[in-house]
C-alpha cells in the first residue's frame, strides 16, 4: 500500500514575513524564554525561516530589541490632556501604566537601560510626561533631569520584577530571605538597622513604587539642578 505524502502544494503556506511579524515573534520568544533568549536565530526559528531573512527588517539583535521595546511602549495610553489642577495625579497614573506595561512583557525593561529609546512610541510617552510636568509649572532644567531619573527608576523596578519572576521567587520569599540574611549579622553592631528590620520589608511592591514616585515628584518643587556652564 502506498503512503500518501504531503506535497508542497498541500501544505499550508507560511504567512509572509514583515517587520511586524518579526517583532511579534520576538515578543513570543521573550514571553516563553526571557530576554536573553531573544536572538536572531531564535526569532527566525519561531517564524520557521532562516536568520538571514530577518536582516531585511532589522539590522541586528539590538535593533530588534529596540523595536520590540517601542512596540510594547505603544500599548501605553497617554491619557487626558494635561490639567494644571491634576498634573500630579495624571503623572502618577501615566508612570504607573508605563511600569505595568513593561511588567506584562517580562524582561523588556532591560532594553532601555544604558540605551536611550528613540522610537516613535517611546518618544510620544516621554513627550507626554514632559507635557504634564510643564502643566505643573516645573522648570525645563528640572524636567530634563527628572525624566532621565524617573525612567531609570521605572526600568529598574520592572527589571527587578522580571528577575524574580524568572527565578520563580514570590514576594514573601524575598522578604524571608532578607530577614534570614540580616539575622545572621551581629544586631549589636548594627542597632539602627535591626530596630527597623520589619519596616525594611513592609509594604507591597506597588505601595513602594508609588511612594518612590511621590518622593521624586514632590522633590521637583524643592530641588533644582545646578547651573551648567557650556
């Protein structure tokens, strides 16, 4: 008895390659295996093609990651027009949405660290943050330095979360590990630290993040960068 084999015509056709298909494949690899696994070869395998075919759409791995990051940032809603009466509330809401968006794509927050994002979506979000700060009457020098600092804070927070999630460590386990580590030390040598050990691990990640935002935003009203001679 002969065995019927699928001919090329009977097999389903692969969807055509495009930049969006490449970026979406990169995000699938990211979700499955983490940021380190996102390579040109891995993304090509996800698309059932050769790595060489990807270079039509992205120049290299860094360009791939940059464009993946910008695609993720495109999910963020900028919100309402800046309102001078509610600019703090609007700013906290926007910055929180940025964090939540990056945390949905585990590990993507490593891309902008030491690598300033210049994609259209990232630029639009940064522009929205600046608009809210200007609505609050903050001077431009302070805004320029604040934007750098607050995005570093957000990226580091999101990346730390990704590390814990990759390792499968729950928040309670982190607190327990910290307590165990400190309790190995001589409490008489570090009396101040031990007197507030419970507070050091208190509060949820969300509560701590919002406190940090409040600290940074309120600091804008009291601290300005030094004059710079160019």
